[in-house]
C-alpha cells in the first residue's frame, strides 16, 4: 500500500495533476454532490475535447497522465470513472485488465463531472505486469464515452511495464477524473 501511495505522489509530481482517488465508499463521511441533469448539460463528445499526455517509468510500472480539455463553446459532462482500453497501433487490444483505483478521494468523486469551455480534467493510470512482446513505441489509450463514442490518445512510450508475474494479468489502474491543481 505504501508503494502505491509513493507511485501516486510521483504521478502528481510528474504530471502536476494527480489526486488519490477511489470508486469505493470512503471510510469517513462524504460530501453529497448534487445530481447533474444531462438534459441541461450534454455529455461530452470526442469532438468537444482536446488532449495532452505524459508518462514516466517507475520501478517497472508505467505511469500515464492524460488531460482532457473542453474546446467546445459549451459545458459538457463526463461519466465517472473513466472507461479506457489500451490498444496497439493496429488498434488491437493489448489484453490488459482495467481496475479502479483503491485510494479514497475526499470528497468522493461525483458520478458526472462537468467541464466548462477551456477547462480540463485529468485521468491518471498505472500500467503494470506486461508479459507480452513489445508492440512498438506507439500505443493508443481509447476513452469510451456514451453511445459508444471513442476518443483515441496516441502515446509514444519507449518501454512497456516489466513482467513481474507471468501467471497474472497485465493491469491498468484507473483513477477517477480529477481537476488539475
């Protein structure tokens, strides 16, 4: 647990955008967020968003940070937690199991996140235990939105995570959307 905490601190320092988070109920009382009606604020479409990304390798893991910026003229909402897949440059799945972050975020991440024009949200991922042959330098992080719309973020990563347990799946831990500091 201490090691994962250190990884998240490193991700924060590297991307200046990470907060510890969880989809699990907190151990302390949480703030109550109002329900957001998508009737008045539409869901974000891939065409509404611009992206930037970064990564770092730490002790055999690859830490990924993706920023989504609302470039439309209107606010839009994102469903939390993010739904992502990792694909090779030929758009084939890397066969990675997605898991939600187990860290507690206070306040608890809301079910829907609204992004105003020119504002952004951050997604932090930790990719580990990849025992397949390298698929090249480029891979795709694919975000899946409502109505099966997708947004692809191509990343150039010079190394995949180390293989630490051949009998266990490769995993990517996904944190909820968070606001840049």
